[in-house]
């Protein structure tokens, strides 16, 4: 079978990615053992089971060729690992083992283990290893079902009540033996179930003998990792978080202390409550100061007392963390927020309205803009950008900073529009002297300008210069998203100490959060992030939004015009529509379209703002405006109410 042939390629794969030592061991490509970057200078990775399996005795990892491919090549999923190995060694996957086949699970004949373990338990009286060398009483030996294999002269330690795994150790030396990984799988955590007993803290040891010593001395549960590596523990935590705090009780040698320090850092990152066990080794005989079994045999009453002290220490940590969590939770109560609320009212950045410069709009908004998310929508060519830019200029003229994010127009185009507006506002009665954007930016025209026209342009430039130090333009085409806007805003506040008004032109062309997501999903995400930014920085954020196509002929703008992004409707604090005056009412779709087209053909366009949503004020208000499109200027329409009545629009509600 091709799968088995690929497994036999393990030594060849190791030769490709590692170096073989003279002693038959390999450099470990995972922990670096043997390469002078790992914990040992000699190779510690061994191949066994006729070349099918490997294990590194330094980092305590192992498996077969597919396990190694997963860890070295970072290829997840057995079909992908199988395809990689097949291509590397030129061994095609056979028909009876397709690349989509699930990886066969390690065979675990627990019945044979149960029989073997039972026979070892029955023979335990044939050795005095447990009682004389480890100091365990016969009751402890029976309680933990410790056994002895007289034929191999090895003691046996079952790992769980199901006898799914066991460990053997020679009674004459320190050699350990485990079931073949191909049969039993990777060595599990000894007494893993102890992690899920919430009544007591759980000690974490290197060897099962140490775990048994702790449980026998104190009654506290304990687990063993089979070495100094913490990978098994972290993998188990990833599957299911422990229900009890942990006490790291590694050996009292350099390797044990290093392992405890590393494991502590990893547990802290996982948010697991723990302490590192503290032992006063001076109370134990000098030759019995290395591990828990030494302490158990050296001075059992003192060892039991120190275990109790460590258990109390981790409980104190637990209580401290609970108290901290409780204090953090209480910080969200209204009582604890009240001082911050009152301080905010009286601070220099208290929530005073920022006038938009449009008198009737400010009256509808209780004085102007407050911290929150404002969105303006309109069909094309009604002056959305011009309106937002004029508002930005009028806010800057008050000495307030404005960050203007333009995702279509360049900063030079925006400046030209502002100067054009200034020529219109400063020209007096002779509008012929006012200049369009082309009139400002086309150099060849200046030769034909009169002295009056030239002076008007210069005066407009100086007027713009007086307030433009409060305007900050950021250009972008597909490279500015909500996160970038947040970063720039944060830097502005940090560098200037001023809270700006943020303006975005426009929402739908912000850089997407996720290229794989739909336009609606990316717009929804952008709206939520901008809303969060307005709240976190306590500033107004004003954005332009396009409308769905149905709104072009449906008459008056309604909230449904923004339905391509539900977040706009629900996330905004103020939602405004900019539309042609007199649209809707008794007009049909064709008449509405004609009215919009006729409006766009005129240099002076009669438009209105309609407040569709106002989270903190009244909804439905309207403001009439005249849009001088050649000169990029919106003005108050004094004839707004009279014209509305004259047009016979029954359901029209002009602003008061």
C-alpha cells in the first residue's frame, strides 16, 4: 500500500531536512537539538519502529513522517500532507488510498493493555522497588495500581483507569519504555482527568512517580508530562481549559527550573491561574533534594506541609485575580462612571456643539455637531463633496481642526474648490468676477484677467490661507481604510492636543477590511469601526455615502436608500439625505428622474437636506439650500417654503 511506503521514507525525509550524528541520532528540526541553538549540543532525535516513527528526547515530540511534515512544513490536514510526501518521493497515491482519505488513527488495543497491566499488578509483590526504592506503602501501590513485569524486570505505571497507556521502568537503571507510537499513539498526560476536578488545585510534574508522590503525600491531584516539555499541557488546554488552578512542580535542577519558567510564561499568555511551587529543600537530606519523590522519601511530614503551603499560595492568587476581575467589572457601573461623566462635562473638550456654518442645519442639530457618526447620502452630482468640503472650511474658520480624507479627489482639487467658493463670496454684486475651479487652476487664463479679477483671486487665496492651517487633507485610492483613519486621528490628537472633526469622502471606497468579503460586509465593518472611533476619541465623524440605484427614481430619499449597508441605518447617529427640492409627492418614477436631470442641468440648483435619523434629536426636519455649482457654494434658500407651497407638494414639511 502506498501509504505504508511513504511512512518508510521517514529516514530519507530526515536526511533532507536534518543532519545525522555519529551516534545514529538526528539534529531535531523543531527544537534545534544538535545544532547549538537548542537545549542540547548533541542530536536527540531517534528513528524507531523499522524506520516508521521518530521521537526527539529533547523537546519530547514524536510521531511518523506525516506528523513531521505538519510541524516542519506547516501543512495542516492529512490529505495535504499525503500529497506533499507523494510529490517529494515520487510515490503516487494508490487507488485504494486516495488523497482525500482520512488519516488512519493509531491502533489502540486497550484489551491487551488491560490484560498486561492486570498481570503486572498481580506480580507487584515480586519486587520491592515501589516500597524500598520509592518509599510507597502497599496501600499506595494498590491505590495507584502499580505493577511489575518479572520477565522484563520492569515496573509498570498505568496512565488512566481505562488502561489505554502505560509506562515501564527498569528496576536496575533509569531506562523507561513506552508502547510503540504506531500502536498506542503519542504519550498522553498522566492522570489527565485531574485537570478537570475543580475542588482542588492540580500539581504539574515531570514524571508519573513524582505525581504519585504528591498525591500520596497530600491528597491533592497531580499530572505528569513525561518530561520538561510543556507542549502536551498546552495542547490539552487548547482542547479544554482546566477547571482548577495549576501548581508547576518540576524538578529542582537547572532543566526543571528552566522548564517551569517557560511553562509559566506560556500559561500566563493563556490566562491560566497558576503558581510555581516553592520548596525549602534544606529540610530534606542532601542527596534527596531533586524531585517530589526525593522529598516524599526524605521527610514526608515536611513535604506534606509544603504542598499545603503551595496549594494555599495558588488559592491566594485565584482570590486576587477574582478581586481584580470584580473591580474591573464594577468599573462599568453607573456609579463608577459618574465621576468621569461629570469631569467630561466640565473639561476643555466638553460636549459643546461645533457649528457647521449652515445656520438652519445647526438649528436642527441643537447647535451643530457633537461626538458621533454622521452620514450624508445623495444621488450623484448634487454636490455631496462640495457640501462636506464647505462644512469643513466653515468649521476650520472657527479655529477647529478638520481631518479630510478624500478617496477620489486630490488635495489640489479640494483647495481649488475652496478658493473658487471664496471668490464667489467676496465678489460683491458682480458675480462675473467669481471664478470656477478651472478659472483658478488654468494658468493661461490669468493673462486675460482684469486687475479686479486678479485681486479677487489673491484675496480669496489669503482668506483660505487664514483658516487652512486647521485643515488636513489625506488622499487615497483604495489604500485608506477605517483602521488607517483611526491611526492618523490618534496621531493628530497626540501631536497637537486637539480633537478634530473627521470627514470621509466616501464610505464605499474605503480600503476593504477583507478582500474576500462582499462590498456590503466591508462597508458594514467600516461603519462600525468609524462609530467606535467617534466614541473612543469623543469626536464627530462625518462621512458621505452613495445610495442604492432604486433611490434614483423612487422620489424622496428614505432610510431604505441605504439598505445596501444595514450598518449605516443602525450605526449612524445622524443620517441626512441631500435631494432635489420638490421631488416625490405625487410625481411618478419617470417624473422624479426628469426633475433630477433638469436640476443637474442648471448652474444654480435648488436642493434640500432631509434629516432621516437623529439619535439625539428630532427627525424629519428639512433645510432648503441653493447650490451655486460653478462656484462650489451652498447658500440658504430664503424662498424655500414659498416655492414648496407653490409646487403643490402636500406632504412637504419645510424646516421651521
